């Protein structure tokens, strides 16, 4: 297994570099100039050119690309144009917030989706199955950013205006008085701010996971080993959760790798809607300000996280199904 993981990580290096190369040329060839943010109409051409020199934009694009590769090999992602700070420091500061939001959402989505899919498979063609299918299709076809806006409108704005007992904050990651709270209150405050953003992502993902789980469970529940388990007198709970579910999880695990790109693209919109200080909002602000170093650094992080997610899915195959070996 260790050899397989090392081989996959080494094989991912050209993939990540290829993605970063495409993004580098697309961003640098796009119309506009980052120097415009620091210049004014009254500025002399010499001063404007000096700004371009200071930003490293005075060289041809192929020379800038070679320089960027050399700096990347040394772990240097450059200095942000807009924040005047090393990109590595900015990513280290904001990446944990995105990971908290992403992993909370994907954890809730898989738990909710798998349980709902099992329930639908066990109660196939029942009223519960029909209602769950309609509700799941409703959320599955809904853009996550629109759902986020509706949740802000309902559980934050209307809840505060109408005096509802349940009210969730609509922005930021913590309250203003966070530093003065006790450790338990800090955890509760962070979870309170996390509820709406994570739910907006999780509901969209859980709907698709439930459909996959239902289809996989229905296929496995008709197999001979399930009938044998029931013939032995095992309880229905043991048959479903110990025998059927473990085999049905193989296709569902594939969704870990498939949903990660969707999840990270979703955090871009969710973090913008909820003003969540994470990588998604950072990249959006960098695109608007044409901050090339942050765009490149954020794209590299997202690419590497997707590669790691696919690797985790491959490892989980072997955990769920002992017949799968990568030796």
C-alpha cells in the first residue's frame, strides 16, 4: 500500500504542474494589467513602467513562466500584489478555514446521503421513497449559491425580523466578541457560524449521494449472499449494515474523488456569499484585483487537494473491500 501511495503522489506531480501551467498562461494572457490598480491617469509613463518592473511584469511571458517554475521548486509562491505579503503565509492563514468548511460539508453530506439512500432502498416504492426522491432531486438540481442566498434570507434575515427562536449569522467565521468567550463558547460560536455555509454545500451533495447509495443497495440486496445471511437467521439490521452496505459502498466511495472538484468550486461561491475568510473568497478577490501570485497559489492548492482526495478514495476501496489490493 505504501508503494502504491508513493507512486500515485509522484505521478500526480506532472498533473498538478500541467494544471498550473494552463492557469498561468490563461491568467497572464487575459486582457488587463495588474499595474492599473496602482496607477492613475496623471502618472507618467516612466512611473507606470517602474510599477511593472516592481511587480515583475516587464519580462516576456515565457521568461516569467520559467522564473515562476524556479521559485515554485523552492517552495516560493511569490508575493501578493494586493496584500503585499508572501502568498504562502496567506494560504497558511486561510486554508484551515476552507478545510473546516469543506470537510464538514462532505462529512455531513455522506452521512446524510448514505442513511437516506439505505432508507429508500429498504422502503423501495413506498411513500417515503417517493417523497425522498422528489426532495433529493429538488436539492440536487439547485445551485449551491442560490440555496445559500435563500438560507440567508430565511434563517438569518427573516429570523431576526420576525423574532424566530432559531437565528444563524449570515457572514464571517466568528462573532465580534469571540476573543472574550470561554473555550466551550468559542466552539459553539464557530459551529453556529458554520451551520449555514456547510448546510448549503451538504444538501446539494447529499441528494446525489442518496441516489447512488439507493441504486447500489438495491443491486446488492438481491444478491445470493444476502439471502444466505437472512436464511441463517441474522437480524435485518445486521444483514443491511454489515453485509449489504459494505458491498454497496464501493460505487459510493468513487464519489469522494468526483465530488471534491465540485466541492471546492462550490466553496468559492459559498465563501463569497457568507463572507467566509477562506481560499475560495481569496481567489475570487484575487481574480477581481488581477493578483497573479494568489491566483496561481490558490489554483495549485485546489489541484493538490483534488489529487489527495482521489488518492483517499483509492485507499478506502481497500479498506471497505478486502479483495482489493494494490501491492
